[in-house]
């Protein structure tokens, strides 16, 4: 339990605080992209989205915005939201890409998202372990 609390309070370290603000900016951009999809301004028309993709857009648009605020303010709940958001997208896009889009091009963009999330988790752990 003590390890979990120390991970959630990782924003107390200066290097980690900078990294969390960078992550917050990225998550705000992602939230904006999901909101754009919901408004029909994205790369897929609203009528062409599967039910799963529409539901995921709704959830991720709101959750990424909340995560961005939590990360920017260096709150422990923001870091918890970060882990939930990353793990949920990894599970959905790596495990069930066919539910969101059957095209190879869209699945390639899922691979980019998966790689981004794995790298952000890796950087978080490296800073957490080695950072001051």
C-alpha cells in the first residue's frame, strides 16, 4: 500500500512534475480529438462510427479531459486516472481493434496509440525509479 501511495504522489519530484505537465498537455489534445470526433469534425463521420467507437469516444473525451486536469495540477487522482486511461486504451485497442474499425489504416493508428502509451508508461517508470 505504501508503494502505491508513493507512486500516486510522484508529482512531488521536480522532474516528474515537468513530465506530468507534458502528459497533461498531450491528454488535453487527445480529449480535443475525441470531442472533435463526436462533433463530426474528425476523420470518421459520426454516422459511420460503430456503436463501440461512439461509446469509446464519449468516455475517452470526458475521461482524458479530467485526466489532463489532474495531471496538470499534480494531484494523486490525476496519476491514477492516467494509469486507468492508458490501461483501458491498451486493452481496447490491442485486444479488440475489430470492434472499433475494420480498416487496416485505422488499426495502424491504433498501433501508434499503443506505442505511445507503452512509451509514456515506460518513461513514467524510469523517472519514478531514477528521477529526483
